[in-house]
């Protein structure tokens, strides 16, 4: 084989190699900005009106440690993973372990949501396990009956009335007005919404029943190296004073503040 023939073969071989190499256009942001898919507003975690919230600020701190400016892209939650898979964004927040994450590299857990049952203190309702809910009128967040376990799903079926509402502020109002006995929602979302409805010095006393395991959430990436860098930066933020400052800023509940 002469030199020209060898060169032709090598070019073909190189072309085949590049054809089979994985293509990842969004493996690394091309600028200092990193675009991240985020679900719509869910204060105090996410507030799209001013790009604030505990979860957004936490992500902002972590990406800043990585050298990036965090740019949230607000989309319905059902679209966020498809945007990542289609390389429209470099990452996506609030990814559950139960989601379809084929082809996605998940970070370490960066945030927990804590769903609870909330009742009016004046009613003196005692709840120790999800099945105790079956005798009460319940309002829950959408999909609660699907992701809070079989025991809760059965209690919801047996309850005198069980409704799931997309408007969580309406949930809180129904509890405060006495239209339902129990609301099921994240404790921090409840506290935020109650403060919107009632004056801070006239908050109706409530009892928080910690009946459910926390929901763990991760950040999804297409690029494994970017994921690894995020994990390292997350650890640094968690060990710094910045995390506690965010907890105080948004009045986030901790496990040891939950009542039983």
C-alpha cells in the first residue's frame, strides 16, 4: 500500500471513530452562564417572579463555586428532564430518584422536601401514622396519593372526603376556615402560605404531624464531570456558613423543629 492509499484508509478510520463517539453538545457551558431547567414557582423554594427562593439561592451558591453564573429556565416540571435530554439546558433541578433518568448523571442529594399533615391546634387531632388520617376530611397537594406510600393512599380512599388541589394557598385557606380537618403538603410551603394569608402576629396555632419520610432531590446533568464538580462544590457550601444563612433568610424548618 502506498502512502496515498494509507492516508485514505486512515481518514476513513478517523471518520468512523468520530461517528461512533458520543456527542454531548451541552457537556460544558460555552460561557460562564449555566442554564438550568427549574419548575415553576413554589415559594419559599422557588420564586420565578424575582429569581429567589431557598432552592434557587442554594443552587446559585454551588454553581458560583464552580465558576458559573446560574441562569434558571422556568418550565413545567414534566418538561424539565426532556429539555436536558435534548440539550436545551446544561442541568435540571429537583430531580426525584423515582424519575426516568436514563442517560442522566444525578448529583448527590442537595435538598429535601418534608411533606407533613397539618391540623388546627384547637381541634386536638392526634395522628401517629398515615392510616390515622382515614377518618378525617383531607386536602392534599396534587399526586400526593401516588407518592406518599400505599398506607396513605388507602387512608385517602377511606376518608369521608379527599381532594387534591393544584392551588396550595387554597389548601391552607380551607384548613384555616375549618373546611377540611387536615392538609397534606410540604412544611415550608405551608408556613410560607399561612404567612401570606394571616398577619404574622395573628397566626392560627397549628399542629404539624411528621408522618412521612422526606423526599430527596438531586440535580441532573448530561456530563458526568460537571456532575462531579457540582458534588464537590455542594459539599463546600454545606460545610460553610452560607447554608445556615439561607436557612435563616427563608425561615426554613429543620427536622428538630417538626412537632408530633
